[in-house]
């Protein structure tokens, strides 16, 4: 039998709320992690459902911002269209930098 977990919370300023520790533990959300929830509204039953859709370390939060994700998509598209050329690994980088230095580059 699946045990249903419920919690009552009171949203504060700007709709913010704290997810109870029991629920965070159930999903394995560690204190040093940041996570995203997807909210769904069912107008028939007048219910709101939240489900986790992404977990990452807090220090990686910048990577998941809308702006950075848009830049990542742009870079992927450029790469697929052949608009970008290496270096693609450390050896290519070292060779490229040595060539630049030999050409008087800084």
C-alpha cells in the first residue's frame, strides 16, 4: 500500500512557501541542492499538483537560468551548423595557443 504524504503550508509574501522537510527528504533534496518544481492546475478538481523536474547543486544554479540555457541552445545550434571550430579538447587548445603565441598573439 502506498502511503500518501500530505502537508499543509501557508504561502507568504509573493506566494513563496517552504516545502516541508519530510517531503524534501522523500525526494532526496539535499540542503546543498537547488531544485525546480512544475505546478499543474486541474480546474475540474480544483487541485494544484507539484512535481520535481530538476535537481542540481546550488553552485551550478547559474547554468540553469533561462538566460544561460538560451545561450547554450544558441551555441548548440551554431555547432550543428558548422559555425564553430575547435579547439574541442585540451591538446587542440594547447596547439592553438602555441600557434597564436608564435604569430605574436597574446
